[in-house]
C-alpha cells in the first residue's frame, strides 16, 4: 500500500494522508471528498502534473487543484508576507474577478455575525482559497460587494443604480 499527503494547491496547511488505490480518477475522487473541493489535477512538490497513478510514490506530497496551474505554497507564503510587510491586517479579495483591498478589521468589526466576519475573524481558519496573486477568492458579484464593503467601512449603505435590492443583494454577504 502507498500513502500520500494531499494539500490544496498553493497551501501547506490542513493536509490529508490517504491511501493510493486504483486509478488516478479514484485518487482524485478521494481528494475531492477529503479536501472539500472538485479535484481535477494533481501536482508533485516541484509543480509537475501527475497524469499517471504509477508516478506516485509512497509518502509523496501532492497538491490538488480544481484545474488551476500549480501554485508553490512556499512562494505564495513569501509573496503574501512581502506584500503585507508590517501591515498584516491588509488583505485583497478577488470578488468575481475584481480585486478589492481592505483591512481584516473592516470585514469583521461592524457586522460580526456576517459571512465575511466568520471567514476573516482569524487568519485562515476556513482555509480560504486564494488566486495566483494571493487574493482571497469569493464567488460573488463585484457590483453587489462594493456597496457592502463601503457600508462596512463607513456605516452607510449606498446602493448603486441598477442594483436590485430585493434580489440577491442582502443574501450575497
């Protein structure tokens, strides 16, 4: 029996040790279940794409992707710390492909029971996914997010023209 340690692409936290049986598709299925993602690619520690189960050796460390290119977790940790420097409270969110930069305290202070507050109250508690630039990925509309971020910053909700307040607006964040 071979076993491997699986990490989500770009991270080196919350790894899962699993047994390797069957086909590459079987391992991707196990990875999906264990890591809570839709696994479609496996990379070795040097970024090599694993396309055959025979390439996997006992005790390999593998990075699981949903189709994204390999992201070196050591490089990402260095880039993130270099970008933030002494201002560790600053972070960037990738909302529907649009970057928003704000502070962690802005996201958690005003509405402490919101989804955003729960996601960012403590560093990486949720294992939030990041894009290749280190921004936290959130699959929501940037048009709906901008007024919410401004509300969290200033305490006043100003809704942009064309936003349907009765639609998904309130439930988005």
